[in-house]
C-alpha cells in the first residue's frame, strides 16, 4: 500500500511518467483525434456535464486526463456494460488526475459522478483496432504475466470469502488464522492493483497512511479488530466491502495497463514494499505476519522476472544472472524463519535478523531497479 | 564505468545551461576534455600514487566516514566490489559523474547511474581512502595468513564507553572534501555500488577539520577551543612520514603480509566531549588540563605556539605532556580528525566531540601506548568519552589501471 507514493506519480504529466516507477505509464499514448499533445484523452467534469474530448479511441493503453471544473467532489468511472474497468474517487474541485487503462476493442462508458452519488453523467466511447505495438516476444511476456495476475486475483476471492465468514461468525481464532493467507495472492500482484486508482487504498491502507477524516478500511481494519480484541460484529461491513473489492479487482485485470517496462517496474515496487513496510514491521503492526507478505512480494517479483526473462536474456543477460543470484540470496535469508505453513511472528525477529534481511533485499533491489528499462529495450 | 566520457560535473552544468540539452552532451564532453583532461579542474586531487590520497593530503574541510560489513559470498565477489569501487572513485575524485549516462544522460526508463546531488559541484579536493579491518581476515575469504601482524584489535582502555554500533567494520572509507555534499555523494555512491556485497555498518560526518598537515597553516581548534595537533607531522616531510606513517617493506612479518608496504594503519575514535562541563571550568584550569595557553597555543611557560619546550615542565597530568612523543619512544601519528556534532544526547546536552583519525606505521608502537597512558592519567579524560572505535589496514596507493586491495586479493 503506497498511497503517498502513488498519488504524486499519477498527477505527473503523461510524458514524465515514462521515467518513473509507476505501472501507470504512458509511453504508448492513445493517438485518436481529440487526444491532447501528450496523447491523453481529456475528461472535463463539472457539476452538470462530463465532457470526453474523444469518444472514438484506438485500442491499447489509454490515459484519461481528468479535470474537475465543478464545485463538488467528483469521481470518474470507466464501465464495460456494468463492469467497472477502472475508477477514481475523491477528485476535488479544481484538481486533476490521470487514469491509465488498457482498452481492448469494444464499447465503454465514461461516467462522472458529481457529489460521488448516483449512476453519474455518462458518455459512450468506442474502442476499435487490432494488434498491438508490442512484438511477439513482448506480447507473450505481457500475456503470460496478465494470466498470472488473473490467476492470483481470482484466487484471492475464496480466501477473502472464508475470512469474511469467520469474521461474521465471530470466530476470532479462525479469522486470525485466515488473515495472512488471504493476503498472499494480493501481495504477489499488488502493483497491478495499485494501477487501478482506488482499489489499493480501500483494500490495503494502513492506519498511518490515512489523514484526518479518512476511515481505515480493508484488510488492516480487520487486522486491527482481530488482534486488539475489538467486537468483530462492528467490522462485518468492512469484510463485506473487502470481498466486493477483491471481486472487482479480479474483474479489472483484463484491462490492467501492462507493458514489459511496467511489469519490470512492478517487480521493483514489490521489493520497495518489502524495504519500506515489511522490514520495518509497519505493514502488519498488529498481526506481525510481515514475513508472509514479504515472501509473497518476493514471489511476485520473481514471477515478473520469469515473464520478462526471454526479453531481458536478449537485452541484458548479465542482469538476469545477477537477479537470479540475488533472488536466491533473499530466499536464503528468509527460509530460516519458516514455521509450519507460514513464517514466525515478525516481533520475534531481532535487530540483527532484520538487518540481515534488509541487506539481502538491498542486494536484490539495486539490480531489480534496472529491470524495467532492460525489458523496455533501453 | 570506464566508458564514461570525460565530462566534469561543472562542464555538464555549463553545457546544459547553454541550451545544449541531450544532443550537446558529447560535444560538451569533448570541449571540456580538451581544456581540462581530468574533468575536475585544479581542485582535483590525483587518485593514483605510491600511497593512497587522503593521508598526507592537506586536510580538507569536511569528512564523511563509513565503515562497511562485507556480505559478499566469496573472495572473487569481494575483489569485484573493490574493482567497482576503484572505478567509481576515479570518476568521483575527478569531479565526474559516475556510471554510464551519469545523472541525467541515461535512459529515461532506468534509474540514473549517478545520484545527481553533486552535479554542478567541483571536485572539491575529494579524496577517498580505503582500509581493511581485522574482521575481514577471518575465515570467510581465506585471508587469515595475509593479516598483517600489526593489524591488532585495539585493547580496552580505561573509561571506554564504546557503542558496538559505532565500532569495527570489515572495510572503511574515509571521504574528505572541501564541500560536504561532495563527500556525502561519494559515500552514498560507494554504498549503492556495494548493494548485496557490502552494507554500511556505521558512518560519521565531520564538519570542521581538527588537524592540519601543513605547518604553515594556522592550527585548527577543537571543540574545547584549543589548538590541537600543533606537532602533527607535515604532509611533505617525507623522512618523517617514512619513519612514522608509511609501512616499510621490512615491517612485513611474513612474505604474505608484504602487500601492506607503502600502506598505513588507521585508528578512528569517536570521542564525545562533555562540552557543557568543560565550558564551566575556569580559563586557568582549562590551560592546566591541556598544557597550552588557550589564545596563542603556546606551551605553558612559553610565548609562541611553536616554541620549543620541555614536556617535563608542564603539569604532570596535562594532555600535551602525556601525549608528547618523548613519552612514547618518539612515536608519532599523523592526525587528521574532524569536529562533529550529532544532535543532542536527550539530557539537554549536545552530542559533540572529535572524530579522531590517526595514521601510523604500527599501532602497537603509536596509538595503543599513547592512548593507554592518556586514558589512565590525562586530566582531559574527565571531559571525554570514547564512544566509537576502529582500526584498519590501509593498503598502498593504486597505480595506472590498478585497484584498491589488488595486492591483498589478486
């Protein structure tokens, strides 16, 4: 969960995104008529209107540059039928936001919801075209990785269903046991989820990520209730919403904006998550199941490397060799902490142990930061 | 790293300022290179030499010192780290950005090779000096028999209050520069290059030189307000340096230790000063404790700082008397320490003091006996607490195409 890191990245102009670590990247902008100079499709939201600068778009990565010119807080959705393709809530008056999504040919609707209520003011858009700017190897990498993400996202749903049922039944011990496993598939693909506007903050925000007036929701709200002895009845609605959100995530994966570079950068972001959240023990402040997340982040980064391997073997074989070595070193540092099907509680890992884990992560993160560029042919 | 065009950080800035963005880079490199082959200008210190720079070099204004734990899997990886460090150091001391593309000339999709905070800054007489700690010679890299006999662990001294988190380290790097950001950039860069092979164990910033190796320069003052190191060896006095600072071929106890010839031994001590209690002592007491006048720095009873004096004429427990070479068989050390402040101690006092750095031919005949006597008898000890410590074998200088530690590891 990286609200603070994510928001500024998305607010940058599309061209600047080429150099940053976000999965939302716009090096291959939509080129339809009505697209702005940087290739983004302007969406102007007001209290009464929702103007989309171009309603005929080519397929591929599309960035919507949203400006709220109204007096109310608004939100913008892209629908395929009633399925949410992507969304951004809480766009304040006078502010802008960029939302990038991979649109395959078909009919969509862009909806602005001034006041964040109702069905919104909708504009139909039509996406046409076949093929992709990627070559066969690149396309295979993207397809393979998307299939992996889909499988992981689908796998989250039944796990969260079980967690939700245990919470609803007031079964604290059962829910505690289900909590960390329910997060594993999510933690392997989290950067993709982060690319969809609002899902990640809703599902995985930590208390420290919030500002005054924001409510803690998602997994960490459940974590807090489960480990602080709170009455579980109070958080059943939170569990219900989390279940809806994981379902929505699985639905959105087909439109995740993926390129070889974004997949590589996503791997780096997973290790950044480890370095800033798990090593410090901040991610799972109540359950101390940080090492379970840690392993999932590493597994997700390795899956990204495996998807990109045919590309990077050609462009930078030394990098691949170095990454294989460093992945093995991180795994060797983690393995001693295995316990049963999971890992020991992170509050039992002392300073020396945390330092050694941090060093292994640094050793991997430095070469991993070059994977995105190597996959993009740079 | 060797493929980097010879464009200085300043040349780069000038070229960019003239509007020659991107496409102008190669041209800028050429232009700068023709006028200024090393890229760094007059304030670059030569990297290569018989001895490492940063020892006899005129003491720069700022220090960033870092001790590293080596986590390399094997000796080959350790050697690779030192080769990579040396390549980066050649760029850093010349004032060039490190790595392919430097700070801004690489792929926009990739992280910049150079971190960028020194762009536009001069070379600032940066020196980088590397040492090997006793712990490097354990069983990990098969170096035990190459450990010089003189590389001893320092004994415990009376009154030591050492924090293990500020002690030791397999490797040490001393970065000295006339611009603090240049020194910090250098350590940060080496730490980044080391990822997966070595990690920073502890580090220390020093902001004001507390020593000089130029006898014609005014002697700097420490945080007690006294001139310190009046009798320091001159950096150009080859005979004194050969006798007291540089390791000689005859010093090798075994052929496997001969790699240290031309090197030196570095002792670092983080010495916290109780500046608040010191400030409450009278001028007369302060001068009795030190053994010199506070204003001129003359030995008590003398008139000028460099007046000859008989140590026996000074107060029995005065610092200058006890530290005088005549008490230690003539042994001298080349000192190039820095004043530091590291915030507050949580009790309403500054955490301030001296980061003591001393180079010597053999610690067993220099730092160890001197410090033992000072710790036992020096009146100044009441105001000091040694909180960090380390000793390193500093290998000789690097020749053309050479690398740090090649004598030890090649």
